[in-house]
C-alpha cells in the first residue's frame, strides 16, 4: 500500500512475488529456518564493485533481538490476500548449522547481520505482515537513512557471488534475481518502474567515422574551391593593382617628346586622279601653307587630280600642286585658309653621323600619325627609284640616308627627325625583300619594311623645295657628258656617242672644259669611289650647280685627275 508516507521496511513483497515464495518446511531441532529474500524487492542497482565475502554466523551464541528505533516507528503493512509460501529447506548435503541464502549477503557496512533465534521455534507467532523483528526471522535489518547520490548511478554490473568459507552451507540453486542488492531509496519509484539504463556504447568508432567523413567532405569542397580559383582566378570581384597617375610630360629629346612636338606639323595626303589613287605623308614648311612631300605621292594629281590634306588634329583641307621634280622625287603642295600651322624645323644632314637616333612619322597603309624609331644605318647610300615609264624620265637618283626605323608604304614624304626633333631627311624608299631599291612598296607591290629605309637628305630637299616654291621648277647639277649605262666594268664610262648621235661630251660644257674625252672611266668623285654610272649621277646631284668637283679617271691605263665646275640643267 502506498499512502504517500515513506516505507520504513526494507523490501515489502508484492502479491505476485510473495506467491512465488514456497512455504518453509517444519523446523527441525537445532535448525533455524531463514526467510529467503524476495527477488522482486531489489532496490536501485549499486555501482559495479566486487562484492565482499559473506560473514559467518556463530550458531553457538544467541543473538540479541533487534529492536526498532524509538524515533522511527515501523508502520504496519497489510498482509497480502494469499499466504506466503514457505522457504525451501536447505540441501541435505549442506553441513549442519550452515546458513542457507538465496542471494549474496551484502557488505557489513551496508547491511546488518540477520538475527538467529536461540530456540527451535520463534519467540512469536509469525506476523501476517512479515515485518521484522516480530514476524518470521529474516536476514535483513531496517534500511539506513536515504542518501541521494550527487552523481548519476553508473549502470549495474553482474555481481560476483562470494565464495563461502569452509564449512558454510552453499546457497540453493534458486532463480537469480534481476538485480543485485543495492541501497534502498524510499523516495524513488517502486521496483520495475524505471528500467535500468542501457549500457553506453563506445563512441570511438562513431567519432572515427565522423572524422573520416568530415575530412572527405572538406577535401572535396577544398578541391572544388581550389579548381574554381585556379580556373577563374579567384572568388569575388577582381580589382587589379594600378600605378597612380603620373605626369604626362616627357623629356624633349625622348621619342615621346619628339613625337609630341612634331605631330602637329605632319599631314596625311590622299591623292586621286588619272584613274589611280594613293596615300602619302608630308610636313609643313612654313606658315604660308607649303607642304613638302615625294613626287611619286602626288604624281597622279599632276594634271587634274584632287589632293586632300588631313592634319594630326583630324582637320582636312584641299591642297594644290606647286611644283615637282622627278629626278629628286620631291614635290610641294599648298593649303590655304588654314590657321595654326606648325612648321617643322629643318636640320643639317651633313652633320648626321651613323648611329644617331632618329624618329620617322607617317601614315603607313593609311594609318596616320604613326611613329617609329631607329638609328642612322649609313650615309650617302646611292639609290635609284621609279622607272615605271621605261624611258628613264621618271627615275630619281638619291644620295640617301639609310635608316632601320620602320618605313612602309604610306610613309613616303614624311619627315625623318633627329634627336632634337629637327628634320634631317624625307622618307622616300625602302628595300623590299627580293627587290631592288625602289620607292616605298616597290613596283606594283605592297611590301613591308625589312629594316632598310632610305631618306633624301634634308639639305638637298631644302634646295629643291625652295626652287619649286619660287619657280615651280628645280635645277640639276650636270657635268655635260653622256654615260654608257651598259658598261660592266668598275666605274662610270663616258659613252662614245650621245643620244640621237650627238657627241657624248657636250661642247663647251663643264666636262669639255675640264678635258674629259669619250671613253674615259671615272672612278672617284672628291675621293669617293663610284662603281657605275648611276652612282656617278647620284654623287653629282648631291651638290648644287656651280660646285667644283675633283674627278679621278683612267685613260689608256693611266689614272688622271680633273676638276669640274658643275653646270645647271632644268629638271622635269
């Protein structure tokens, strides 16, 4: 019965459990029957520990009767409906006087020694409530005060039955109780109300599996992120480092400084007429709008063509032809009504030295305002250009400056500048791969630069430009002889006959006055070697009319020197 008060008895039996306890047999003389503990009355399991050995009961002494504590009366409990069965007698093989027990006896500090009656019969009649000490004798004593453990009770473990001492009666082989004896807690739930906690399984394996799974997952994620970063260069917005804005000024003698000063004075020419069209370059000579360029650039507009000039700023203007000269491959055009012209300063081509830095500006393949740079590769390089007409009237002879600054079709007529931004040459021709010295692009081709560009020296260009502006024509220096252009020997040979059967040495001309004769071979001009007739023409045209030249020649195996004062001839 549970009336809300603490049960002070040790382990009351419930009717179902009491019904399973057999009724003890009649006691024999000298035998003290002991009531077997009720298996269903086990308390909360104790912590797993080795059970101490059961104490031995001395049967020769009469034990003192246990008295209830006055301050803690023992409440009476109604007996169950059916009588409790008797405890079975001990085995016959057990020695006399031994105590028979169905359970291991608890340790002395937690349980009291069971009282042993002195007489063969109990002093009192059996108590129907079986409550010691007035009922049937039993091995238990009143429960000690309840002490709640501070920590959770560990799971129970199988108790090891104590080894009985020698001479003791072994316990009968009865049913094993579900739980080992433990400290009774009157405030807890009844037997069987709370199942024993299950044994905790080891978590080491689970932790290892979790760690492996986590490592695999992080590896896969890390690999994916790494591949994405490697393929895409990162995650998030890309912001590239950049230098802070600096000064836009450049040194005047640098390529950038030279280009910045010269570009406003460089123009692009678009010419059409005579069923052809072309693009070239020119540069401003003065504030009156005169622009110098090559003759082969404007040749298509010689009679009734159109010339359009485009400045570096993008402004355009129409131009007219002022004069041209085929032998020097130079021409002058003029624009009118244009303000803010920027004439380029002219340098001195005689002061140029091989290796000097140069800058070329032009419109190669109609790409205006193109700037390239290089050096002077050679000086006084005799070249000829033109000759498309077949009669030699369009051949130009130039004692040129050679440069490795890239020059391409469209650069013709543009300025070649020195390190101070002064014009030292007019870009006119290139040597194309597999071809001969020709105007840029060669005959009918659009070859590109191979690092062999040629420019007319500005000293010669200045003289011709002045004559073209002032008179519309240019003069050529001459010596008054007809050369044998088919001569294969070394030098320039004076022909036997001139054109149309005329004398090869012009009477009263410069050569006749110097004593030259037909058949003489000229080998040097002012000490410079010439190897053919073209080179002789180039060396002569590099001077002005009236200049005196020392000619070295061979006649009948003898070497002679004659001084010739150059004459003048009208150019075409």
